[in-house]
């Protein structure tokens, strides 16, 4: 039986976490960007701000994500390719130059090295004279989904969880407006999961983080209000709307009934959404504009707090400025021309939406109960259960495309002969050499004695029980590099190797 939808802004928040939703405040419009060196990315951020984006979303290159400096042998050819290269505080200064960090919300997609990049960001804000207690933004910092779906891990799971809970405790005191984790279903969905699996495995990860923080001595209401989430807006329009509504309700019930949270803010599922990169096609790339518009609309009708719209050319390259502008305009049209923001929950009461919301919640909860029975998320990851479930779903999705049961416009139906190629973004290969030269200059001009002592203190903290963040901040402030700080932790914690 379909439940009668309750009022928006009231438990269990199926219809939205705020009574007025977008009638009083629109979602934050972010455009994920970052490439080359810090200077190039800084220029792109300023361009996006000039075009009306209301929050920054920073992409880091693969070496930065993996705790490697730009001159590491394994970084060759990857510097600045899939995001901006950040090796030291000098790079962070340039990345945010001229951007008032007290006034701009910044999301950073970074996981294994999230503690280091947050330290660099805080130090750069201090240099601007900002009150760091007013900084707002998010570090993704979701290491469990790296073991499940993405692969940019460094340390074994248990010490990686310690780094995360140390950041929870430090940030609650020092940067109270900052979201210290964005528990990510996005990459789980991109790896091939179903909508139900995306919700279930994301919340299974959330349960593991919350339990780890409580075990570390934190009260649930001390950190839960700063937990945030990151979901995918995929191609099944109505299912995605129902997914967001079911997730909000399931989370509120988990927090109240399982973790006995008392603060109403601890029950609120606050989430960022990105349209599905895996649905973009290299064939007929202009058609991706339509795909992105529908996916973005599902996120808005589902009640997202923040949104990134993918660009039409992302199946081919990093997006051009023109493509990013079109993607941003897509959000602006939904916000200001479509009329959907005039009503808190336009789909509330629809039999189909409400019944699908119930089904997704029920099936996601069944997955969580199975994972609990296995001994929790870490055990489910270590046994390969979650990964296998996602792989099976991905296989079935691809099989249905190849059998013609699922239509992908321009791929298995409505194909066209190759037309005139659209202009794509070209990264200047000289940027890698410039980044390495600056890194070496930083190393040559800093106090080596100071750096060595700060890195020793990180190792000492890692071997003990002290919070790691003060030592990481001190090392970053001495211009120790991302790679050096990461290696200092790796020396104590070891390195994860997938079985």
C-alpha cells in the first residue's frame, strides 16, 4: 500500500528536507572542473563564477589523488590530465588566488589524500585572512567506495578509516561549517550498479563511517549534521526521482532508529548530485545535452541540495568552456524557466512515484540487512560481495544493450554516419614540465630541516593515537608535498593491495 506523503521538511523527509525547498533557496549550481596547473584551473573557476555558478567543484589529477607528486615516475603523462595537479601549498595558493573562500562553497573530489588537501585549503584560506570557521564546502573523503568501485586507494581500509574519523573530530572543532565527507553513490552507479544498489551500498558505507566515529569516541550528533552524500542522476527519469525520495526517508529512519540521533539535523540527507557520465556517448555528442537536461531535472524533482551537469563532450575529452557554459545554462533554465521550483514536491502523491519510492526503500534495506549479517561493510568488501553484485548488474545492463533490449540513441539505434567532429579541449603538454619545475623550486627554497621534523611528527602521530590533522597541517604549512606527507603515513600504515 502506498503511503500518504507527509509534509515537506518533516520526518521522514520523503518530500524534502526543508519546508519550502527551492521556493526559498535554489540548489547550489556547481560545475566540476580542474585541469593542467593551478593557474589554468583558477582561470576556469573564475570564468564559471562569472557565468553564474554558485559553488566550485575541484577535480584533481590522478597523481594527486594517489598521493604522488607531479615528478613521481608513475605520474609521467598523467599530470593535469583528469584534474588539476596540486603538489604543495604553493599550488593551492595559485588555485584559489583571487577567489574569496569565505564566500564561495568549494567541493573537492578527493579521497585517499583528502586530509592533506583539506589542510592545504585551510592554510590558503588563512593566508587570505579568512575566518576558517566560516569556510563552507566538502571533501569527498569516501575511501570505502574506492575499494568497491573506483580504485584510488593508498592505505589499508582500517587505517584509512582512522584518518577519516580524525578529520571528523578535528573539523567539528576547527571548521564547523565544512562537510568532512561526501559518501558517494555516484561512483558505485558509474561502475554499473542498479538504483537500489546505489542507495543500499552508499548507506552501508555510511553505517561503517558512523560506527567507526562512534567507536573513536565521537557522539553521533557531534558529527552527523556535517555528513553529506553524493548521488548519480541516471537515465531512468522516474526511477531516479523515486530513488532520491526513498534515500531521504531510509536515511532519516536509520539515523533515528539505529543510531538514536537526537539532533534533527542529524536526520537530514543532504546530497550533491551529478548527472551520469556513463550515459554520455561519443556518437552524436550534441544529443548528450538532452540526456543531461533530463537527468538534471530528475535530481531537482528529487530534491537535491547541489548539482553538477555534465558537458556534451565528456565522452571525448575534458569539456571546453562552451560545453561547460551550456551545461550550466541547463541548470539555470530548470531553475528559472521551467516552473518546477514553484512547488516544493511536484511529484508528491503520484501513485507510480510513491509506489516506486516504497519499493526502492524496501529493497535497499534488504541489502543493508544482508551486509549486516555478513559482519558489516568492511567484511562485505573484503569478501568481494559488494563488488560482485555491482559487476553482475553491470554485465546485465551491457547484455541488454547488446541484445537490443535497451535502446541507446545513436549507439544501437538511430545511428548516423560520422559527421563533422565537434571541437574538443586540448591540454598543452608543456604544462607538465612547468608543474614539475615549480615543484622542484618549492623543494629547493623551503627549510629542509623543518620539513623533515614535520614529517617525523606525522609518523609519530600515526604510530600513536593522537589526532593526525594537526601534524598534517604543520607539515603542509612547511611546504612538505602531498607525496611526502602521504609517504610518511604509508610508512606506518602500509599500502593496500587488492586480493
